C-alpha cells in the first residue's frame, strides 16, 4: 500500500523517521475529495459552507474520482498531494 500525506508527500521506504510541519487549518489549502457516491458531493459542499464561517475558502477545492466503483487514478492522487496540505474525503452513502 502506498500512503500519501499532502503534508510531506509519499511515505519513504525503509526505517528513516518522517517528520512533517503542523497543518494550519485556518490557511493551508484543502482538497475536498469525493468518491462519487450519492450524497458525497453534497456532504463536501456542506463542509465547505461550514468552514467558510471560520476560515477563508478561496483555497479549498473539490475533486471527484470518475466512478465510485473504481480507485482514483494515481495522477489524481499525486496532483492532490502536490497542491494541498489537507485532504478531506467523503464516502457518501
């Protein structure tokens, strides 16, 4: 399994310790990642609306994978890891 953390990218292989800077929930860019199941998009939109009461939302974006029954393409995951410090996932249903 490959673990991706937008705070520092792809986890290294081996025993080397990994460190990351703390996430700044008030300013860091956020990706709202939908698995494309029913209600996932609405859940994320509601979350963004709630976040707008306490932080700026001009750096909060939403993406959705193409199908709920298929994994997200590696390119989509890698792009999110490069551009965002925080990923919030919606699993609909």
